[in-house]
């Protein structure tokens, strides 16, 4: 049978386990940015978005109606079309040329139109307000 007692030189050895920072969890997690989706009938849904996810992914994860996302976020379908509230347009930014091209296929496109799969959730977008069109393309 093996002797499991430490030998006399055990304290000089490298420890088997080293302390690591506590993983992120409910006790030390940062607040998540809140995003409000308003549908064409005026129903408001506010959900928490994960930083790094897209506004489209956040909608799908939270069962927000009005965003279909048929291409899964590849900027190839325009069924994730949203209107960015005027107060947020400068923060959200303008669409890329590729997104603008795809928006041409959207329904009732306006100057505030964006494809929600092309908007990344950041801490700066906490409080973002979006509207979904009457229907997707
Ligand atoms: S999910 Fe298809 S363009 Fe956004």
C-alpha cells in the first residue's frame, strides 16, 4: 500500500492547486445592457442583452416577436430589420455598405433602419430602444 503522508520535504514542492480568480457568476456578474423592442402595435418588451451578442440574437433568445432572422445573422436575408429610436441612432451608428445593400430588400425601410444582426450589444447600448416593422421582407 502506498504511503499517502507527505514526506518531510513536501512544503518546498509546488502546490497541486493554485488559487484562481472566481469565475463570473450571479454573485459578481456585471449588469447586462437592457434592450427594449417595441412592435408595430406598440407592445413593449425589455430584455437583457449579453455583451458581444447581437441585438438579433438577443431578440431570438428572448422570444421577441417580429424578428425572423432567416439567415442566422449572415447579413443575407433582411428579416431582422429594426428601426433604431432617434435618440440612439448616433450611438448605434450607421450600417455598413454590405448592410445597406441588404436593407434594400427590407420592408418599409426608413433612415433609422438597421439589420439587428449587425448591431453588437455593448455596455454603451444599455437602454437601447428599437421598433420592429409591421412585417419582415
Ligand atoms: S438575420 Fe439575416 S440579415 Fe440579419
